[in-house]
C-alpha cells in the first residue's frame, strides 16, 4: 500500500530474497504439525490483536512458511482484486488461501481499484459525480466479493477497500470518495460480507471521522478502519485524524511503517508493517487443568521426603497428566510413590534416575505434550499457558501465566532462545518446544 506510485516504482525491482536453508528449515519444522492439520475456515481477519504485514505480491508458500515460524507476523494483507493492483499475483490461488488458513495465518483481503478523482497518480479514477461514484463503489464491492468467493474467503469476513492519499480539502473530490465508500459498504452488506477501509490517516480516514463528528446518519460506515500513518509506532492511536471515540475496540489497523525490506529465517520481503486489534481481539485465557502452576513463582528442586505444600501437589499433578503417576495428588510430601513416578519420567528421557524434581525435570514436565504449535504475539489459549509456565521454570523467574502471548511473553521467549542458543526469533516453534521438553534451561 504505502502509495500506489511507490508500489509501481518498486514493482519491477521489488526485493524478495530467499535463503534455501531458511526455506528448508521452515518446511522441516512445519511438516509434523501440518500432516494432521484439520481443514480451517479462513480467518479474514477474525478476532486478533498483534502484527500483520502486506506486500505488493502474495509471497510464495515457501516464503510464507519461513516467516510463519520466525516472524512476529500472524496476519497478511493480500490484494485480491482491483484494476489498480501494481503487481502480478502468481501465487494467489484458492489453494494458497486454504494453506495459509491451515498454517494459522489470518488474511486481510484488499481491493485496490478506482481512486479519488483528485488522486495525483495515473490509475483509474472514480467519477466526480457522487451518484455515479456510489454506483462505482457498488461495482467494486461486486468485484471484490467475486474474487473472495473464488479464493474461498466466505461471508462474514472483512474485505478492505484501498483508497490512496488525496486532499480532503478538495470538497467535490472528497464528496465523491465518501459516496464511493458508502456504495462499497452497502453492497458488501447485501452480499453478507463486512466492510473495511484502508487509506492515509489524513485522507479517507479523516473523512470518515468528519462524518462521525457531524453525526451523519443513513450512511454505510466501514466496520474496520485501516489507517496509513508512518510514525513508526505499533499502536492504534490516530489522533488528530481519527478521534479515539470512533472505531475503537476491535475495529482498527495501523500501518505504521511502509516499504521496508524485512528479513526472517533467511527470507527478505519488501513489506508494510501493521498493528491491528480486530474483532474481540486476543484476550487472556487460562486453561482449567493448571495443576496449581499459576500460583508458583519459582520452581525449586523437590527432593525425596521433602515437604513442599505447593510444589509437591503440582509435581504429582503434572506427572499424572503425563501418565507417570496414579492416585491422589494431595499431600505436601514428596514420598516414595511420587519419587518412583519421577524416576520413570527421567528414565523415559534417558536421564539419571534420581527421583529429584530438579529444575531440568520441572522444565520438561511443564512443557511436555504432543503438540508443538507455532505461537507468537496475539496467540492465546492452553498452549500459550504451557509455554509461559515452562519459561518460568527455565528462566528462573516468573513469566505471567495468563494464556496470552503478549509483549512480556515475547521478551521471555527471546531471552530463552538466546540462553539456549536458538535463533533469536520472537516465536515459539518446534525447536523451542523440543528444547524445553529436553529440560534445557
């Protein structure tokens, strides 16, 4: 996005570099998880708070896989329709969309067609006549929906209209854009889709804000606003262009850096960086079976016959969850029965059978499980909680256990990866899980 002019200038020389080792590594890391991955509905974009990127052309599958395991991004903007698309889309197929959904990617489908009558570029423009412009907005929605359906992006998803920068001081031009957006939103609703609007914060976004301030009724306002404001701040603040009262709580995307080559896992792509909070957002969530680990701030060694009112029941519970202990987990003493369970757990890993729940044993117990999902900013649920409690033991300091992969969890992940000499990615992926299950700390 940035601007269509800059997209056009960079289209022929766009840098998408690939290191074969990075792609091969990503394929190897994802293979076990993908073999059993169920078919997934396309989240476009669903409920999420975190990072997204968009690029002029949809990256290849190998590039997407390399970035999935290594980058902080969990959503991707793709141009699915429109006469003003600056780049070809050879990778963008229904199969590509379905595969991204199976990986866990969220999509931000974009339509970039007619631009404002006063737009300075050479692309096709909408009519200056408001009635005609509205009809053109309806036609744009029809085109976008047809492309979305062909790609397997179903109803109730959000489709985003890209209106590049123009001067809202030009009253006639702005009126045409406002009418076009109204036609776009109205027709999408009739098709059963939700509407989004991307524009410069000082252009169509500010125009939407003016309508809200003026309390204009009988208008099909976009459900989401995606504002381009390159201030380098990954947040959702848009004043003075967009009042904090409007499109708050799950309705904003901020494109905060544009046209920047970023490299992850040996793969470089020229992207725009975005921060979003959409739908219900990413929220903290704690699993039911916690084994009391939410109360533990430090995992000390638990020795035979030692009395630990909090640690001992937690150890028994974890051992029972992993199939090494039967019976009641109550009781503060690490007795003969729980010692035998610990030894069986240690033997299964080829470790010396001491019966002591050492820090290494704690890390392995807390992280043990069949699943090794890719987690990153915005991920939530039981696997994030498992990661947080494991890092608490591995780092020897409390990591908030709230089931939400937030900025604090991200810093803990990077600290752990650095400590055990894994690539300093801000993600949990199969190699990190393997390190934790091996008790590395």
